[in-house]
């Protein structure tokens, strides 16, 4: 599936729509550079999972947890050098906690992601620098 987002609010709406197709234990892996809207997408994902409260980037904490109808575990792997480091912070425990794991900078931990991971790629639209093209693929829920 592909979407064209003209604003952060539209990016959030795509995230919220995706959340309604996910199930407990789903993993959503983001691909995209700095400033592409990964955290905005996660705000929508959180809203769609029934999570309340402020959603922020977990850049310095590695993971933020949001309680909701389905809990959301929001990871930022930018500072991790390998999948081994992910296992050191308890990745397997998060997978078993019946929530949804959203993983920014998933390229750094590709080896640790399950086979049914949903991949969300967010990149600039070539024709409009302030628009985002959002591609969603994979996953058993889609």
C-alpha cells in the first residue's frame, strides 16, 4: 500500500489506520531518514491502538512504552550498532508482552525482526519536498 501525505496530521492518520489492522505481537519496522515523520506516524499508531498521552521520540531512552487497549512499545535503534544490542535490552521480553512494537531505524537491527514484520518506509516525494510518500508492506495482518 502506498500513501501520499501532505502534512504531519495526514501521516498520523495513516498510522492510525494501520493500527486498526494490527494485532497483539505485531512488529512495525520503520525505514526513512531524519525528519521524515516516523514519530508522527507513531502518534497515529498509538491513537489507533487506544494509547493516550504524549508520544515522543525514544532517541535517548531507546524505548518508550504507552499503555492502551493494545500497548505500544516504541523503539529507536539509531544508537544501537547491531541486533545483539537489541537483545541486551530485552527485545524478546517486549515481543512476548502482547503489545505492538514500533521500531525506528530498523535497518540497524534487521536480523532481530520477525518474519511477519510490517515495514513502513517514509521518504520525501520527489516532486514536493514537504510531502511524504508512505509505503507499507509485509506482515501477516495486511
